[in-house]
């Protein structure tokens, strides 16, 4: 008995002194000035097998007329080419930081008009513009479309995923480098992805421990300022050393995310419920129409009429009240909800009511 007690005490001492799991610094922060940039363009997809924009999409025909005009072909006035193999599209891409001319990025192509499908299409050369209106990349190539759509003459159709959006791998070539002031700043600013005063303090402590006191200063629960060398070679080496630092992440408020479109409910780790009693029931009202034919008697001179008949029934499901103990963790919440057979909508209603009652210590997010 004494030996077992000593073993338990030793195990408790070891567990209490074990270091908490740390997270790589760059998994917690973003470096200000080092970011991707969005570009967008308007273009034409050709080579479609009759699934392009219809004639009522005027800007597609106008775009084709302007395109062939550049090659010396002028259409007569008021002539509608009525193309079926062309679709007007938007082209979007994200240029990673410090990308130079000649490098390539993926582009996403989406239909603007009423095209049925972009499958088998070829994007013509499309300039991609930044928010300043300057051209930073050129896109062109064959589309890869993951969706399929088929229609019959009667109007019935079958579709799998979306056939109006496609991807061109390495479809855009960078023509101009997007300038960044990262190398010109006297300080490196780290922005926390999840604001937390504890995390900001831990980041400053870890950096100061690595590079010396005064190197890092926590400005707020979101920003940490670092003194860094200005020469580019030294700054790159400095950033490489930052990537090797591990930081103990501070506590953040647990979250419960509910997607109202798909009915998905995600309950994060750390969600706890205070002592609460919950009763959740459903009220179902059913109205059924059963028309009856009223037939007049022989030689009465009356007319046959249809008389409506409505049956209304109300059914209220009676569910017993259940109680959550104080401090119930995620596992207890899941077990209780599963035992009730609650739908995602029911779960969301229960969680919203618990938050209103102040019994849920989590942030409720509806997307």
C-alpha cells in the first residue's frame, strides 16, 4: 500500500512539472508587410461545345467583337454574332509575397453570364489587375472543371458540383513584382492571428530569451514589435531564427461555430457548461386537405360542387428535462446531445439558449 502511494505521488510530481506543449512562433503570427495580394481580370473562355453564354448576354458578344477587331476583322453595324461556344468569365488569383516576374500561380475562372458549363474551355490571354489598376500577371490556358451538368430536352437536368468554375494550374505568369516595405522597416511587426494578451506576452518573452532583453516589445494583445537588422541578408537570417522559436500559446475563449446553410455545428475544445436544466420539445401542426364532391339529389335542380374539407392536428412532442452538471466538458456535452438524438438545428437552439442564460462559457459564431 505504501509503495503504491509513493508511486502515485512520484507520478503526480512528474506530471505537475512537465512542460506544456509549445507551438512554433510562425504558426501563431503573421509578419506585417509579408502577405499575399489578390488580382482579378475579365476574360473570355472559348472552345465550349455549345454550352457558352446565350445571345441575351450582350457583353460577351461585345467582348468578342472587340477581340477580333484587334486582328483587323470588323463586323457590320448592328450584327449579333450569336455565339454559343464563348463565355465571359472573371479570373482571380493570389500572388504570394515576393514573387518575381516569370514565376507562375494558379488561377480560378468563374462564369459571368448564363453559360451552362466551362468544361473543355480555353481561357484567352487575360491581364490580371491589382487594386491600383496596374497589370501584375497574365493568365491563359486550358480549364480543369470538376463539375458536370447535363440537361434533357424536357428541361430536366442533373448536375454534380459546379460546372461554371474551373482551375488553371500555373495558369498565370507574374509580369511585375509587387513592392513591399518589409525590408525597409526598422522594426518587424508580428500580428497575432488569435488576439491574446497572454500569447503576446509569451512571444515577447521567448524572443527576448533568444536574442536578448529589449529585442521584443508587446504593444497590445495583437501586436508584438521586434528590433531587427536592416541589411537584407541579416534580416533573412533573423527571420529564419524566429521560425525555430517555440511559444506557449495563451488561453483563448472557446468557440462554437454553427453554419446555418449546411447545419454543421463545431464545438471547440475547452467549451464548458455551467449547471443548467434544459427541456427541448417540438410542436408540429399538420393541416391536410381532403376535397369532397357534393352531389345534389335527382331532379332537385342543384349543381355538383366541390366542398373543401380540412383536417387540423396538433402534436407536441414531450421531451424530459435533462440537467448538465456544473463544469460539464466537451465529452459530456456530446454524450448528452447524442442521447437525445437532437438534430443540428436542435443543438444550435439549445446552445443559443444556454448562452442567453449565461451558462455557456464560449463564443457563439453563426456563419
